[in-house]
C-alpha cells in the first residue's frame, strides 16, 4: 500500500511540476510581451514628446528670426533718423554761423561808428568834451 501512495505523490508532484513549468514559461513569455508593449508605448510617447519639442523650438527660432528682423529694421530707421538729425544740425549750425557773422559785422560797424564819433567829438572838436569838464 505504501507504493501506491508514493505513486500518487510522485504522479501528483510530476503533474504539478508540469503545470507549474508550463505556466511559468507562458507567464515569462506573456511578461516579455507586456514589457515589449509598455516599452513601445513609452518609446512612442517619447517620440511624440520630442516631436512636440522640435516643433516648439522651430516656432521659437521663427519668432527669434522675426524679432531680429524687426530689431534690424528699427536700427536702420534709427540710423536714418540720426543722419537726418546730423544734417539738420549742420544746417542749423550754418545758419547760426551766418547770423553770428552778420551780428559781428553789425557790431564791428557800430564800434567803428562810435570810434569815429568819439574822434570827431560829437560834432565839435576833440578837446571840447575835455574843456567843459
């Protein structure tokens, strides 16, 4: 009787071992398949993230390019404005120099007239003013 019991034990253990072995192989394959799917999903999400980042960088580059163009345009406008200011300054300086020459000529003429009047003594002799004093 004891051999029959041992045959049941070994037979049951063998059947259990076969079942566990088959399911462990199946479980390992299923686990690898699940891991493969998860890794593919993560890879796709990362690719999408990188694609969106590239698009964002492309838009940033475009925005910076437009900003540089606007800055260059403003800089060119400023240079033109400064040229106009310099030209207007030169014109005003020429006008101021001309007015200065005219004023100096008038002052020179008035000075010469005063000197001439003093030399003549206001219509009298040069000593007349000193004699009355």
